[in-house]
C-alpha cells in the first residue's frame, strides 16, 4: 500500500518506522517515498540511486532545501513501532523518520490551494547517513550534482527536540600508537608492555580541559575522548603493540588542519595518525535567510553538539540549521522514541514558516 500523506505526521512516522531501512537497505522505503511524492502531481521528482529529490517550481525569488536521511542503525528488537501514551517507540523514530514524516507532510500541504509558499522548495531524502561518510547519499549528490542543492537556506531535520541547533562540531579520529618489547608473560621483566604504556595517554585524556567557544551567540564545547583500545597478542604474551583511538569533537571555528595540529600537539611525544576527519559548520545565523528562519520560529538557537550534514551545505556556501522533532538523547537507543506532540508541533511550525 502506498504511503498516505494525508495522515498526520505522527501516524506517518509510525508507518515509516515499520518499513525497515538499515543503512544500505533503503531501496524499499525510497520506492515508497518516490511513489507518494509523484502521486502529489505538482513536484518535479527524481530518483538518483536511493536518493529521492523533489522540487517545486513556483517561481519564487528564494529557495529552501529540506533534507532527511532514510536509513537507521541496526534494528534492536524495536520494530514494529508501538505507541505508549504520547511516546512512539521504534528504530529510527527519533533519528530521523519523524523528521522525514514532517517533510512528507509539508510536501502534501504545499499542494493545497490554501498554501501560499514564500519560497520554492527542494526536498532531499537520502541514504547511508549512519555509516561511513563515503557512502552518504547527500555527500554523493553534493559532489556530483551540487546544482540541485543550491538554495538560500538548508534545513536538516535531524533530531533536535524541536529546537534550532545551529552549525555543528567537526569530528576527527586519530590513533595513538604505542610500542614495546614482546616477551613471555612468565618472564615479564624481559619485555616492555605496550598496553601499560597506554596509561599516560589515558591520563592525558582524563586531564584534558576542553575549550568552549562562543559563535553567533552559541556555545560550542569541544571534547577529546578515548573511544577504543586495541592491544594484546595472547594470554601468555607481553604485548609489543597497543593503539588508543581518540575522537576529537572540535568547534567549527577550527579547520580540520588546525584540529589535526592540536591533536598531534597533545600527543607530541607519541606516534599519531589521523585516520578520519570531517569539518564542522559555522552557524552563520546573521545570513538573511537564517535570521528570517529564526525570527519566524521564535526560538533562540543553540549549538549543535555532534556532526550533521549541515556541514555538507556549509561546504557549498549555503547557510544551514538543524531543526527536527526527534530527541537526540535517545537516538540509536534500544528504546528509541519520539514525542508525537513534538512531531505535530514541528509540522505546524514549519508549515507556518514556509507558507508565511
């Protein structure tokens, strides 16, 4: 049965949750969304892999792009969805099928003759956001077909609990490599234990004092954390290698290069290899389109803690904000859930903004 875009956004969220779409397996949900959008009749709809693009051509002087990813983390016995009071439980309910449902509802509402959209709109439903960056559908579109994303403002409906979260942190992973001398554990004094050598690295991380930076009235707090330790050869061997993987979440006023220099400076007396990095996004709240959105929503913006695809729009020179009904505190959890009242409020708020 095709998606019914006439149902309210909360009910539509439940339907979307019940369509499994773990990263790499989004074809089914993309098929349903494509069909539903084509049935509206007024949108220019295009399929590119498992990315669905839909555009209006009202001839307005400005354009807003709205983006939401279709994939979820692996299901953890939390599909199908279930409603308990005002809370809708299910994999992806918060991150971010509730945001996708709001986008679909807006597409349906903008068809109504009672709507007088102030902007032309581009809807982007994309795949593979929850896995390695190279497979991200929005990233692929931004590299290969950046012209279809051009807009005055981008709204990414990532979970923000109905708040405006501006910009995003950058992220970097680095490996701190430690070496020693292998020996039999019964004669440990003949070796040099590389795992033991990690202790000063961990203490340095525990003592690290993160920087806080104010940008456009938003406070971005940095963080440097150990996220993985690998070492050991066998149960009777003193190991000669150990690697501590560190994740640096940095404020968007730092470039990737500056972030890398900072990490290497912190561990200047160790072997350090940067293995992955993505730049943050400055909030750019003084840009006219962003300021207009903030005034229309009527909520003070706060900093986005975490990396989101607003950074991709920032690289294209497009101001972007995060604004969605999901709760970021429960994203990816086994008991992931979303408040249906917040979903309904997000739909009403965005419709009011878009229709003027």
